[in-house]
């Protein structure tokens, strides 16, 4: 799988040096106790999937059209330019190679752009799918093929400068004019300017615009409209369309996130997406059949984000753990050579729980994807019953996994010491490209409160005697169990070495924290505040309950995954990881487990002790466990995370290629320093 | 104090619009219960200091030579260029204005560079001071005036590619050759290449190089040498000097962090800094009188970092809290207008504890600075007694404050939702420029373990019957007190509304966690492992103990500061902040307080309840509390954190000025998209 990177081979050729594999990292691989290749198959979802993924990666990596200079060396405009070039090439190549399966397109695309977002993201992931889902047959005919052929390049313009997660607050208007059978679109205020949509600034010539529909003097809420933005010939913005790039961001340098101000822009009546809701020629409004149709897409996108949380952490751990195996620093025993930094307990404590988390989230992502596909089948047959639960769960899991993964990436970066701060580590890039998941597609705290709403509703149903099913069925048992002041008075039956017992403990913690939040609301209501204020005044407890619920689900799914694994070596090492994940969560939230009386103080000391043992136990398998994620050097693009461990030589080579070294003397010397020296 | 920014005034002029103050933020200011100006004086250290700071800021802000385009719109090379230009100007202007007090220079400098690092940082903060401290009188004569006049531009080259925090591991050699009376400097391996020093890549023509001194066949450890790097006439690197920029980083775009490979570079004997250690003409080595002389500088730099932690958090809170007062989103009560997001309990819970932390760290920074100056006096009189304690404390506090501040900046950024991700928020910049403090000047985990070493040593001394003094004197009491399994069996006397009682509780937590760590080492030793392995196998507990110790010190110093404040209104609001800080720390580490039996479960519930009340209590003063930090718009450089609250208008204006909007149609359209459309 491992391919010599372009940079390496050219440097090696020029310098007639061929680096052998770093002996430290070789030794790590020799010490592994399980079959790495088999674990890769499990992570991919089967041997065939691994094979196909590698084929696709090879197609891209060996393709000279997709080579470019290190993006870190380019200006933003150059990075955008390079991305458009690659995306255009990609469309051609996908057809050339006959790749049409959505998963394979995703794989090819993320390989072309090395996991980065790109200008056509929203065209492919939002504009085309929204047409498929919401366009009438006639509209499909008009728009789909031109869009498929990239004649129409579209984006999805929902978020406004003043309005994000709360959709009902959107201000853009689409007012129907029966005289001309047109909609007139307007951005009535500065806060109503569309803001953030990817590809909107420079790339797209069309947008699906979400706007408040007004007809016959009434507002009918948000609907979707196809709005041409730029001339199909010249790409110049059309009259009334004020469009541009929103400027530099923390990351996403390749994407032209844009703004859009609409000033009396007129579109024909049949540019409103009319598969469900309709406006007739005379302006009569026809309602859509169901409001919950958009849930499916949201669940899908969130399941993708959870998978991305797993991937971002997996990449970060790959880099930090490989580097920790070749970096030597300080001393443990005086007089001996500097040890590998992975031998420090503190380093293991930083990295191994994150490694476990990367595995956990990968499995959770797989699960959500499976459930989504199963439920999608149900929905197509008109069965919406599981949707509310999945919708609620997906909101919380999106928030839970993106928060912890974001923090984890930074822990990995800092675990690489100073060198993690260099762009050559790739960790800054992973962070800035992943961290917006915490605030987009629903701000995380709002997402947590959405899950909490479902939990409280379920809790109240259970309290009222209804028998709950599904993942919240544990709330059936909770009543009467909660004895919050019982820390050391009643015996606990938790076995800290048994994963099933820990899953049970996480479940009870969730149950008790949901109950605690419900009681907080109750307490507020007794102060004669409104339902809404009582909710807001309990929001800290509600988020805490959601967090505990999600944590329970993750531990449960990790444990469930172990049941599917037959290979003894792999089962053994993944069991250790799962136990580490569960116990570290307990240690981090020890207050919860003590407060709810689920664990005693002596048990908590045992947890600390057991954690240390697990770290030592995982130590020999750490490199093999990140190897199993199977990120080739081209995808990682990290000098610190190189498969061969030859970090320092390549760091030097990378630095020498960087733009400031193009001349020996920077022009600023002649412009400012030399004249200054003359003056002083 | 508030000055209309350049951008605003030109935009306002062009568009003939003058924005009034945002009414939401005006209302916030009207509701404040204390005198903001007086609090600013306390933060500055006196009314005169506030006045002088504002004078200096005005000098810079009104100076047309220091205006530049938004740095976010420039390429890295342009940013470096702009920084060199400003730094050169700055040297001239400092002389012009007669500013020579180090604190005032620092203030002027950070205003010129808007708090960013710059190419001359190490010249001013390391090269010149090292000369002052370690050069002999003859060397001062040779080097100081040329360096003062920027003829010699110097940096401080210590860190190597393979060696950071562990100084003894440095590999660069300086071998004395008595035949020519020269030192021969070499980078014998790839890992020995100097890496990271600021200003080394392009700016400096000299460096103080730390190298292993070899003479008469013996190695005498690290010593400092002045090495000329570039021609004084042409700035071209001298023979044997391989020097350049290490490439792009997460931040620090203005700084040319560099590499330096030395290949048989010869320098005269008297280029070794010889105030203390010496090499005589024949190669005889003369030892320095004391090894602890460098402690002082390290303490000073760490106290500066702690102050910076306070500043970085203060800036971030200013932005996030002002924005939260003008941003409206979602709904609390149906039908009512969207509330200010600061009205959400979850938003308060994110931001107000960080606001309290910003105040806490500011006061801790002030304290450390005072102690440093007091002890420096003692040192000059030969009294080193307090130095070990301060050195140990400063290591831990540096780690403790930089970790929490870094996380806090990101919390502030994400509390601004999507817009926090835009560079116009300034929060990404604050983060990337502050976060390296976690890994430089001593990697944080190593720093924590340094403090732990002092704590364990003190604990053992106390156990052996010695009476400890100073900040660790609490360890005298700890023996016999620890009853870890006593959570609910013995009555606790903590009053959660009394700060003094909470300080005591934090103290006992620290004592118990130090004891726990000491016992862990003891336990390991019983397994017949070496002292060193026992230490490493207890490292998690040791870091935890250090963390608790630092937390105690911060709470204690915050409480102590309240005693100095006479103004009732300010005393009241700072007391609320201090209580919030202490209680939130308890909630976050509730496991510790339960596990050590210092708090009971019912008390913990009271803490949660009290925290909510404190948030509500602080709400009306939040904007005033950030106003008191007194960051003018030019220093904040944040559209979201504007004093006038007119966020959206300026965000739009900022975006329109951004580089991708220089043309309506980006060239990539003609190069890639148009040809592609023809092909499909």
C-alpha cells in the first residue's frame, strides 16, 4: 500500500540518498500482536472494500494531473485556483474511469483533494441531491442534465449573515407576482444577506436559495428556489445579484464561501422547486404532504460528520503515534540514551485514549450509516416511525463526536511538541478543516439540546407509564432507581474489567442525569416561571444529560462491534481499546459516577490503576493500530506521520522548498533593514 | 479611548453612512453596576499606567507609518515584509519618542504589531538581554552598541530539530582550536540542525548559538557563542552557514523562524560569551561560579507568558461577549423576537467562567511579575533562597494557564458560531498566536512534572519532619489528614459561598493529590522498579497533583487580590467572578473533591445551583467587565468584537475588500471551468 511520495523520490534522486526504514518504527511493527491487514478490512467494511479503495487511491495518486506543489506554500487565490483545476479534472476523470457509485465518487474526490473541502462540494453534495429530491419531473428535465454536465454550477444558499441554526429566522423573501408569473427575490436587510455557502463566491452560476415564500398577501414559510446568479457566457453576475467571496477563514482556503445579496431578482414561477409544495399560476399556494421529509438528509449528513470525526482523529493519531515512536527526548533513566517519547506514561495517556476514540467513532459512523440506509428503505415505504429517534440521536452524536475529536486533534498536535505547530506536520490543517463541524450543520450546543428535548419527552412518557422502545428504553427503568446521595452507602456491582458491566454503568449514568435534568426543569416550574424559561434555566443540566446519553451509545456500540469480530488477535487488541475508552471516560467524568452513586471511591482508584496497565498493554500495538487505518503518505501529507519514520530528513527538505527560501536575501532587507542601519 | 478604525471611517465616508452605536450594546453598558474606568486602572496597575498606556497606543494608532492592509489579505511573504517594515520604523520611532523603559517599549511594540510576534522579537527579548547578562565587559564593547543600532541583528539559537525541552541533549559542537585560537562550530547530525529560532531564517546576521563546548579533549556542556551568519554588507550567508526559513506554520506568519546548519564555522575565541565560564588562550576551561543563574530569566519569561494567557483570554472574551450581546438567534419564548444569545444559560456557562479566568490570570501575572522583581533584588544581593520555589511554581503556572487559556480561546471562538471561523473575528489569529506557548519555553507536560518534582521533594521533607515554608507549607499539614474513602462518612465544613473556605478546600485537594502521587511512587517502588521508572509510572498522578497545586495558587491569588480593592461596586463584581471561578473549577473537577472527601454529594448539587445563580447575577455586567480590559478596536482588530456593536455592516465591508473580490470573475473560470463545460 505504501507508495513513495513525490517529494521523497525527487529529493532522493537529486541527492542520491535512499532512506531505509527508520529502525525504531520497524521494531514497533515487528512487536505487533495482530494482523494489521485484517483489521484494515474490518475498518473498511470488508476485504473487497479495502481493495477497491486502494485501487481508487492509486488511480489518483499515480495521475500526473493531480500533482501540485504543497498547498501550504501557495497564496489563497492560488489555492482556490489549484482546487478548481483539480475539481474540473476530477469531473472528467470520474467519467473516464466510469466511477458513478456515490461512495466511490466520495472516495475519489477526497483523494483528489486530500480530504479537504473544495469549490464543487455543494454542487455535488447539495445542489444535485436537492434537485433529485425536490424538483418536479419537468424541473429535472430543465436543470438536471445541465447541472450534471457542469454547465449549471450550483450551490445551496441557506445560512444568512444574521441567521444560522434557527431556520425560521431566515429573512430572504420570494414574493410571487401573478402579473408576470415570476417570483421576486430580495434581501430586505443587511442580516438577510446569504453568507457562508461553499462555492457561492466565485464558482457557482446558480444557487438553490432558501427564502420566505409570499403569495396572495400571505407568508408560507421557507421554500427553495433556483436562482441564476451569473451569465452562462461570461460568468459575470446578473443584474440585481451582488455576489462575492466572504474573505479568508481559519481554514477552507480552497473554498469560495460566498455572500449573496438579492435586489429585486426575478425568476420564472417554475424556478421554485415544486415536487411537494406548489404555487399555481394565479398565486394559489399548495401545501407539501409532510414536513418531516428533510429529516432523512439531515441524518445522512450528520452520520457523514461522525465518520469524519473518526477519520480526522485517526489521521491525527497516525501522525502523533508514528512520530512518538521515532522521536527521542529527555531521559527516564539517567545515563541511558533518550527514550522514544511514546515510552512516557503521560504521552501514552494523551494518545492512546484518542486512538481508542478514533476506533469508537469509526464504528459509530458505520452503525449510523447502516441504520440510515435501513430507515431510508422504511421511509420510502412510508414508515417514519424510527425517524424521530434517529434524528434526535444523530444531532447529539454529531455534537458529541465533533467536540471531542476537535479537542483530540489539538492534543495530538501538541503531543508532537514544537514540530506539531509546523504546517509540515499536517495537524494544523486537519484541525482547521475539521473544527467547523462543531458550528455548522447545526451548532453543537443547539444539537445537544435537540437530543435533550427527545430524552426529556421520552422520560416523561416513561414516567407516565408508557413503555419506551429503542435506544431510550433504559428510561423505563430509571424511576425509583435514583438515589443520588448513596455514594458509599450501597454496594455497587460494577466490574471494571467487564465491558458489558461498564456499558450498564454508562446507561445508568445517562438515566440518572436525564432524571436530574427533568427534576431541574420541575424545580424551575415550581418557581412559577414559564416552560420555556424553565427549559433555558436547566440548559446546563440538559446538555450534560445529552452528553451522557451519547457517551453511553458510543460505549455500547463499541462493545457491540466486538461481538462481530472473529479473529482472536484483533478481538483481543480491540477489547483492550474498548476497555480503555470506557474506563478513561469514567475517570474524566468521575464526578458523575460518584455523584450518582454508581461507583465508589475505591473503585475509582482501581479504575486509575487499571488505566495505567491498559496503557502499558497497548504500547507494543500502538503503531500497528494506526497502520491499520491505512492512510498512505499522500493522503496524510505529514512529514511527522511518514510511514517510513524518516522525519528529520524530510522536514529539512520541506523547509528548503518553502517560498521564503526562494531567494537567499529577502527583499525586505534591501527595502527596510539596510536603509535603517544607515540612519542609526 | 475608543477610536474609529481606519476601515470604518473610510467606508463610512465613501458610503456617507455613519453608524450609531448598536442599541443592544448601549443598553448593556447602561446596566453595569460598577465604574468601568476604575476597574481599568486596577488592571493596568494604577491610573497613571492606564494614562501612559493610552498615550503610547495613540502614538501608534495615529501614526500613518503603522497603517497597513488587513494582514489576513496578504501572502506570507507580504506579511513578513510588512512586519520587517514596521519593526524598522519602530526602532526609529522609539528613539524619536524617547521611549526606553522596557515595559513601555513592550507596550509600543505590541501595539505596532497588534500583539503579534515579529522578526525582531528575539533580537530585542533574547539577543540584547543575553549580551547584557553573559557578555564580558570587552564583549559588551564589541557587540552591544552595533546590536543596539541594529547593525548586528541577532537571534538566540538553542532548539535543534531533534532536541527541545531537554537541553542536555543538544548536539551542536563548538570545539576549541588553540592553534588559531578559534572555536570550530558544527552541526554533526541532521537532528542537530538549529530549528525554530525566530528571526533566524532571513532577518538576523548574527546568532547566539548554544553548543556543547569541547576543549582539550573534554566536553564541558552547553555554552553560548556569538556566531556571525550573514555578510554585514550583502546579507548573504557566510561560508559554512546554511540558513533559511523553516516554512509555514499554524500562525506566526510574520516571523521567519529559521534553521541553521553549521559546517566548520570558525569564530574567534572571544566570541564565546565569557562573563562567567571562560576558555583561555591555551584551551584551559574555567567554570562559571553558579549554575542557577539562568533561573531568573526563565522565571521572567514564564511570568510574561502567564500575563499573555490573561491577555489572550481577555481579548477573546471581549470579542465573544460583545458579539453575544448584539447577536440574536433562535427563541426562548415562542412568538417573541429572537433573544440576544447572551441570554442563553449555555452561552453564559461557556463565556462567564472564561471571563473570570481572564481576570484570575491577569492578577496571577501581576503577582508573578512583582515576585520576580522582588526576588531579582535578592539575587543581586546573592540570596537565592526563594528561587527554587518560584522556578518550580512558574513552570506549573505557565503550563496550567496556557492550556486552559488555549482551550478557552477556542470556546470563545465557537461561542460566536460560524462567524467565529472567519478571520474577520480575529479569534483564529488569537488562537494560533497564543497556542504555541503550550509547547515552547518548556513543553507543558514537562513543566507540570518539574513542578511535581518540587512538590514531591517538599512532601518528603515534610514527612521527614522538616517544617516547610512558602506556598508549599500546606504540605506540613497533610500527613494524617488523608482519608480517601471518607466521602460521606465525615462531616465537611466547606462553605460554598465563602471564598476563603473554598481556597482552603482547593488547598486540601492539592495536599491530598500530592500525597496520592507520592503514594503511587511508593507503590511502584514496592514492585522493585527503579526510582526513575516509579516516577514515570506515576506521571499521570504527578501531573494531576501539579494541576491541583496550580489551581489552588490561582484561586488563592484571586482571593488575595480582592483584599486590595476598596471600591464597593468593583469589589462586589470581582467577588462574584472569583466565586464563579472557584465553584466552576470544583464542578469541573468534582471527582477530585468527592474522591478526597472534601465535598459531599449534596454540596455538589448546591455548587451546581449556585453556579447558575452566579451566571444570572453576572449577566448585566458582562459587557462592562470586558470593556474594562480596554482593548481599543485597532488592537482587537475584530469585526465581531467592535466597541460599537455594528457587526454585520462591517463584516460585509471587510468581505468586499478581500483579495478574491478584486475581480468579478476569477481567472480559474476561464482557465478550467469554461473549457470543461465545452468538453462535457
